[in-house]
C-alpha cells in the first residue's frame, strides 16, 4: 500500500471512529452497585431465584450437570453459544437453606453454595472447593447504556487455567483481532487443581479482559495464597455456566451445551496446500506433487476480490486424482456500483450500513444476510470447489455504533463483533449443506467464538519463529479444550529447520496446510518432508476415528498430557507436548538445533514408535533427529493405520504382561452411516486381538513392541 492510500485508509478509519464514538455517546456518570444482603429465595426446578437488596440471582442445575448462574434478570437465552437452547433442569436438584443465611443446591455432580451477600461457591459433591465467585459489581451507565461489570474469583492455590490460546497467565483481552493468537477469543476458563477440574464460561459477547493470578502454596504451613481471576466485561448480561467433573465428562457436557463438533469429510485429514492465487499456479503445484509422488489431498485458492473470483480450473480432473479444491472467502465486498455481488447485496439491504466505505460487509447476524450470502456459494459448487476457508473475518475497522440485526433483537457492533465470524460460519455451513446434501461440508474459519465447532474448524497462521511454533501447540490444545477439536497449522518459513519442524508438528495435528512446497527448500528438507507427509497419510484412519469420537463425546483429537491424570502436577505443567487421541503422545521439537526432547510421561508403558524402545511413566529423554520428532504409543493401543495396499491395518502395541488395551475404528456401512468398531488387545502369554464382542478383528494385525 502506497503512502497516499495508507493516509486515505487512516482518515476513513478515524472518521468512522469519531462517528461511532459520537453515536454511542459519552460514558457519562456511572453508579456502582453490588447485590447487597439477601432478602428471600424462590425455589424453582433445578435451583431457585435468590433475591438480594439490589439484584437477583438465578441458579439452575441442568439435567446434564451444568450449572447456570444469571444475575440481574439474565436468562440462558438468547445466546449464540448454545446449540439447542437451555437444557432441561435437573428435577432432583433443589434449593435449600445453608448456614449463615445462605442457600445451596445439591446435585449429583456439583454443589452450589450462595452466601447471604452473593458469593457463589462451586464445590465437588464431597465438599472440596473448586471456585469461589465473589459478589459481582456493576457500573450502570447513563441514558440506558449497557452496564459494565467486574467478577472476581478465588481458586485453590495449585490451580492452573486454560483457554483457547492454551494456559492462561497475566491479562488477556477478549476481543477477536486480526493478529495471530487473537483470532479466536472466548470467555472460557478451564481450571485444573488437585481438588478437581471445572470449566467456567461467561456467556457474553462484549469486549472484555480476563486476568489470572497464580496462587502460591505454603509448603505445608497452611498459609496458601489462593489463585485469583478477574473478569471485566464492557456490557451484556452477567451470566455464566459452570461444568465440573473429569476432563472427558466436562467436554461431553460442554459440547452438549454448545454443539457437537462437525465431522469433516475424510479427505480433510490429509495434506492441504495453500497460498495459491490462480489456476495456472494450481496446475503447476498439483503436477509437482504428482511427479514427486507426494501426498496431496486439497489445494486452497487465496481469497480474491469477491467469493470464488478465480479462473475456471480443471476441478474434475484434479478430483479424479484425489485433490479437492477449497476457496478462501473473505466477507469484505468491494463497494463498487456495477459489481454484481455488491449490487445484489445493496438491493437486498444486507450490508452493515455504518461500516460502508471502500468495502461493504454483510450483517451475518441477520438471517436474510446469511441466506443471501449462502446463495453465492452456488457459484463455487458449480466450479467444483469442495469447501471454503473463511478469512479476514475479524472486522477490526467497524465503528462501535454500527448497527446489527442480532437475529432481530437489534444492537450495535460492540455486542456483535465477537460473533461476526461465528454467524458467517453458520451461513457458509448452511449453504454447503444445502448445495451438497448427504455430503459432509468442509469449512474453516480464521475467527470464531464459542460454538464454532458446529460449523467447522480453524487454523493457526504459519509460525514466524520458534516461539510462535510453541504457541501453536498451546493453541491447538487450548481450542480443543474449548470444544473446537478440528484445528491445526499453516506451515511456511524461510528457515529450513523451522519449516521442517513445523511440518513434523503439523502432520500430527487434526489439520495441516503447507504454504510452500517442500522442494522449494534446501536438502535434506525435501527428503525428510516426503517421509513426514507419507506418515500423515498412514494415520488417516486414526484421525478419521478421532473425528467421530469428538463428535460423539466432545473429546478433542489433541489433548493435554493430564487428560487422564489431572491430579498429576508434572503433567499439568507441560505445555510443549500433547496426546493425539488415547494412543499417541507427540513431543514436537520447538527450538533450533534440538536433537533430544525431555518430556513427562503419563503413568503406564510407552513405546517409541521409531525405535520400539519402551519407557515407563515419569520423565523420559527421547531422541529427536532432524528427520523426525518423538512420537510414543501407549502400551495396549490398537491403532488403525493405512497399510501398503491402502487397506486398514490394526497396529497393536503390546500391552504389559497381564494387561489389556483398546482401540477403535470408524467404519462407514453401505447406507453411508458411520459406526465405531472397538477392539481389545490382551497379553496373557501371547498377545491376542478381538472385537469387543469376542469375534475376530476382521482386519490384518501388525504386532509392535515385543
């Protein structure tokens, strides 16, 4: 962008900011308040409505064990996060008096205690404290403007907190921005301590800030300093959900609330190439992969000035070779009269009025705009595109006063900003589903919010340095804990070693896309990349199975090491390794020149998949030569992989003597329905493998680890 264009852009943004500030109005005087003393309580199914001197609190335990708390009249709906509205209350849970004038709600999974001044304690059924929410504070603004509020919490001293970007420390803004690491923000806190695990979700889409203060244990003296959390939100309802229990139970309940993860098509778990701007380069790239016999499953064409604005390409021929086309789509439409997309959108009145300038943006919070936008995808389907990748969908330049439909409720951009990309994803998902009924849609979104998994997945931008590569590991695991399991990594780097290590990591994530071809780098990168990409193709049945497990249970593909051992502090402290399903442990190389990796292992026996060497639980030092990163298999795992002839082979890693192990395989029947075949491996003298019903596995078995 030249200086004149830059100055023009800056002036436009400044005018929009001034106009937005004037439309929103000055903040004016504010009146702070707190709930005050308790007055009375009204029992309701699953909980009750508690009245305080200056506010009220609705507490409801749902049939799935989730706890809803809504202050000052806040109800669970309307909500962009909830998939099917508020679940039914747990009729076995009821409100009863507690000590010192408070109340409590006792349920099978959680105990909720409310003090007479409005503090809310979340405890295990046995009484162990998981979290104490201090009485909230409001600052009510003049002229009927939204109140801003503050919620402070205290947690056990040993607590660690995780969010979409991985472990939380310090202060973080909750506002989607174009900068990497800020594309997806959610007010989700996953807290793990010796007392237990819980997830807390503040269901408000407004701009906010989350601060986390680690605790400090008194080394047995009893003088612990509690961990602390502070949530500040600029508006919206003061309401939150709490889910407690083991990690797998929490994720199952969370996806029941916000929606089951979409199962992408089988080819989505292969190797994607991106950054292609035209049909001619696409042909050269596809030919280069074919000549070198390198796996390639999809090619992404870069976003043009309007959706699918690319030359026609031989999509049918590429698809016959197993290569799908994905188009990157951005929401900004050039505001040029005569442009067919702009003219149609203007006539349908689906653009955000106050955001118009050199570009126009559809209001995806309006059902009319979603339907109109979805109609544009028919052009891509006719050209042979198999899916879309939404990009540039964090509208950072919108003025705060820009009006949005918010599904007929009405509001401004301060409330709509964080769900703009989510509603765009909904429009794309609905369009792809209608265009290809019976075929799993493929959709990625660079930005999003709670519930994105209902429509597709996301990705992390190519790491520019080693620190960014480490952050990509944390982000993938963090997004999985927040219910978005289909996520991965763009791979591109000028540094050959960084490129190779990023590719080795990316090929063990749910999604991987290379923005530069391996042969564009120096030796030995191309040869090592060949082995990495072929290993990715070999894992396709396992990744496909993990996708269906995520859909059924909410369990992500990439899981923290503490997934089955949340009380294990050494595992909680590790943020540079992860589990890929239950069978594999991945320890990526995240520093230049590193040829050995130290990693804490969960309890049990683990095999190095490259050497077959067995390791017990505890810390292990693993070889990490330039051609591979350490990948360990859990003893007893039955791992479905692609055999030499393309069929599925069950790779069985020997259980310890006298022990058993398990595995699963997603299988599609003649009607197109998918079910899980489950297997058990036993070692009593020799190793035997059978289906759960005791019959033969029906597939070739390859025994490893003996």
